[in-house]
């Protein structure tokens, strides 16, 4: 039985002079040589728009309370320039990037265990 590897896509970083995370309106800039505040880091990571088209879309269910909270975040913090889809996409991308090694390790471990167990028809 051939094992599948989990391949999470890596998004290439933009060139130094190119910044795809440009907001439509400025969110405030950090002076060169200063340490960005947690607020500035949050805005840069989740709110500023990444202008890349989606290859497709899927519908997922989320709790109504989460939807309401995300809607308020995008409306107030994102000043209405960030869609719920764009925000959720960036949050998921950040989660997958931050936890890449752990996710791949768990996937490989569980895939190995599953490949050693007999299938239902073999029992």
C-alpha cells in the first residue's frame, strides 16, 4: 500500500519591492527601525488585503456567534474593506503555516497506523 504524503501549499513571498498586502486605505504605518505593535502585526497579518483570486470556493458551517464576531472584525477593524472570506482565508493560512510541522508529523503518524490496520473486508 502506497503512503500518501500531506503536501500543504507554500505561498511564495513577494519580491522586496512588491507588497501584495496593500490595504485600500492606510491603516497606519510603523516608522522604519521601530518594533511593530501587536496591533500593527495583527493588521498586517490578517486585515490587509492579499489581492489573489480564489481558485474555487467551498461552503463550511461555522457557529453563528463566530460569524457575528468575524463580521464585526471585518467591518470595524477592516473598515469594510476586508470580506469575511478574505479574513477567514488569512486566518486559516496563518494556522496552517504556524503548525505545518506538527500537522505533517501527525498526518504521517496516523497514516502509518491506518496503513497497518486491516481493512474492514479483511477482518
